[in-house]
C-alpha cells in the first residue's frame, strides 16, 4: 500500500487524525502539546503526518536504539523533512547539529531524554568565545 493511499484511506478516520486535530488546535493557540508514548507504527505515522503541518518537530525517546529505529521508520515512510539525530552530546556534535538546525526551516529532531539534562554554556561564555566578522571590517590576528 502506498503512503498516499494510506494518507487518504486510513488516516482520515483514525485516532491519528484526532491527534493531529488536537495538535492543530494547540498550535493555533500557540501552546505546547505533550503526547504520551505511541507504540509501533503509530508513532512514525503520527510524526510523518504532523510534520506536514508543523515545520519544526522534536521527538524525545528513551534511548539511542529507539532513536535509530524511529529514524528508519520515518525514512521508510518517505518523510520529506530533514531528520536531525541528536544522540551524541559532545560540544562538537552539538555545534554541528545546531548548525544543521539553523540552516533548515523545516526539520524533525530525534533525540533521547538525555538532551533535557544537557548543560548549555551561559550567554557570556558564548559571547567571549565567539568572533564576529562583518563585511568590510578589518581582521586582526
């Protein structure tokens, strides 16, 4: 069965369509929506459908294995958005993912719950270690 048939025949009458309606209502009110875990293909189907309506989606999962499995399921469903996997929390990996996020208007972030414990640098530290380059300005070394 193709994903197009799946969209029109199944999703319009399923609980996923009810979830999507609830998400649309929350987005209209500019509120966050937290959804308890969906199991099996329901999770990937819901994310693939909601990503058509919301440009920036973040999904938190319990472990790296779940992140990899969901990534595979989303690829099988031909999700057209850029999928950004954040499961390595070294400064270099985080900087690389932040660059990916900044470059894309539309994406799905897949990460583990560990991201919630991540300590980001304070604003002053970032400002001290950032070099600003402007067009026409002189560079000093």
